[in-house]
């Protein structure tokens, strides 16, 4: 990178990190003291899972996201491994299913109950036995349901199909045996057709996961990679590691040519491993150092210079591990574009850190929230194993929005009396009667339906759903967690209705002004 200061126009130049207040942190959490270079934390919109210290085997905690404050010393654990837990990952398509791997050479799949845990959870849903030595990494496939990858200290990557009735699976679907040493990291491209790995031999490999063949291998001696990451649809890889002089550095690679990196940048002389995180929606790269207190972030582009430094979040508390919230769990009302969960072992604390784009308007910011990957798989396990590839199914983060399906849905049938208020049940009955009477195709009727009627119908539909939540089919809350979720939904609904009311008032004033102008014009004539 050129050292000359260059002005760049970017909407993310002023992104800043905002740590949560003390009452919104998770205190008195017995965080693991393992020396492995893993995240030790996994987050989804419902729970935060943290690997913990436990005598007589391995365990991890599953804490409801809104249960902040001091943790009960006797809080129930998820325990069933005979050795220390090394990695945990939530299923991206099921917020109540999590995979864990351990030093006992097994992988376990757990179903987390929706109600709060009252005692230790020891009953796992599935157990995967195939590795000869301890398992250090697990990764879910980004687009196919029930496909799990695991990497062990036997130098093998195993692919598991969980779409079976057996609770004990002893044979993986396939095994990748091209590595000569311990695998340090795994990363998928957007549709999951390619797998990138780093190994203790400091080589980066791009692998076809179904065939198990190595498509590209980096033998560059100037960069010893420890972690690797696909950069969305840019067809590039980002790796973190050390240089020849043991300086920590980041390197950018072309995924089709790993002979020489496109760029390298030395960061500092510390010894902790650098964890990279990439946000494909904003093209921002976050680099988190183990044992550091800061988080650096960059903007990535396809053109030179590929990596543009923005700034860094600084803190005096070093992080042992880090968790990341999926985009669908962010607070869009505060312009939050990324959220970390920082494990601070010295204080037994988990501190959420929100990366925020400063905006004055409180309305939804469409430019910083493009459609993002949702919680619905685009492939079944058998489809992926047979050779199919599909991009993730996208969703909009706008409150009250629905799934953006890859194929267009048939148009809705118009309502004749659009001015009359209607409930969802009444509309369903109307549609059924319409089908029985043999109405004409919706396209012909839509031509006769005025535009204001369609807009009114759309606004009515938005009032039924808030954050994907049907207000007519709302069961009463049974637990404190459900009550909190209901409270947050109501707050969001109130805020949205206030915005809608303000817009209506502005429209009414504009109409009054137009009427006044028309009257004045008619009087002059």
C-alpha cells in the first residue's frame, strides 16, 4: 500500500465502535483458559454460547441474549464431552441448534430448548465419531441444510450429512486428506462451492469440498498464514499471519492464483493471532488480535489499492476470544452494521461492541443495509452432495419486511373494497371465495385497480407484521425472555407508527397548501 495520504469518499469513514454499558454486559462468566487459537464464542439473535471452564470434561454456556448482568455461579451448562470443548458454532438455519467439538475426538449436535435451562443439558441430539484425534474446528455449510465440516488433529477435514435419523453417525460422507499438518482455519465462499484452509505448514489451499481436490495452493515463503477468509463475491482471499521478520501482517490473494499475494501490509510486532471478519454487505474487513484490546477495520475494493485503512476501536481490556452477531440480529434503528462480543478473561466479562455508522436520521437507512443472507437454506443436503450450487436466499433488514425469494411470487389478488379495514383472516376467506368463483387472472384486474388502493393494501399488510411477527397470532409470553422480546417488538412498533404518523402529517399539510393555492388561483380568475 502507498504511504501517501489519499482522500477517499466513503460512507464508512466515520464508523465507530460503541461498547455496551456495564448493565448490558455479561458479568461473572467463567471463560475458558484454553490456549487454542479459536473464537470460543458463537452468537445468534437468540443466544450467546461461550466455552467455559469445567472440571471432569468439557462444557459451554448458552445464555439468552437479553439476560445481561451478573451470571448465576450455578447457571446450567451444556456438558457431555469427555474432553475440553475447542469450538462451538450455531446452525445458520436453526437458532436452536448448535455444534460443538472437543478433545475427545467427537462432534456433538445439541438442540437448545426455547425455555430457559433449569439444569445441565447432557442429552445431545447427534454424535459424530470419525476423527482419530481431537477435533479443533467445526463449520456449517453456508447455503445447504444439515451439512457440517469438521477439522481434526489427524490432518483430515470430514463432511457430515446430518439429514439422517441415526443419533450416532460413525462414517462421514467424504474425507479431505490433502493436508500435511494441523488445519488452523476453514472458510467458504458465498455459495459454498469452494473451501479455503490454512495449515500449520503455513500454506493456503483452495479446495473443491465435494471432490476433495486441491484447486490452488500457496507456496509463498514471505507470508506464513494462520487464518484465511473468502471475501464474498470479490473472488479474493484475505489471510492473516506473520512475515519473515515475525511481524503480524495481512495479505490479499487472488483465489485463482495463489503464487504471489496482491498486497501485504505489516501491522505490528505482537505475537497474538489475528482473526479476520468480513462483512460482504458493506465491504468492510475487521481484524481482531488475540490478546489485543483494539479492533482494526478496513474497506475492501476490487480495484487498487485493494485495502483502505479506516480506523480502529481501542480498549485497554485484552480479548481472549470474539463472537459475531449475524446481520439479521443487528439493531438497524441505531445504524449498527456489525456487532462483536468480546471475551475478557481478566474480568470474567463478555462485552458487546457495536460498530455504528453515524447518521442523524432515525429512519431506516437503505444504503447501508442491502439485502443480506437470511436464515433459510437454499439447498438440501442431497442437492448439494449431488453437485448443485446456489447463492444464499436474501432478506431485507427493514423492520416488517418479508423474505426476498430467489423466484418471484405470484401477484396478490386485489381487493375490491380497499378502503374498508380488513383483517388477515377476512382476506384469506376472500381469496378462497375468489378461487371458487373463478376470478380472472390478477394481471387483468390489477390494471383496473387504482394505484392508491395498492399502496393502501401494502401499508395495511405492514401493520400486521412487525419484524416478521404476526400481531394477530401472538401467544401470551410464558417466560421472562419471551416477555422481553415482546417488549422490544412493541417498542419497535411504536417507533415505526410514530414515523408513519409524522409522514401522514406532512402529507396532510402539503395537501392543505395545495388546496389553498388552488382556491387563490380560482379567485384571481
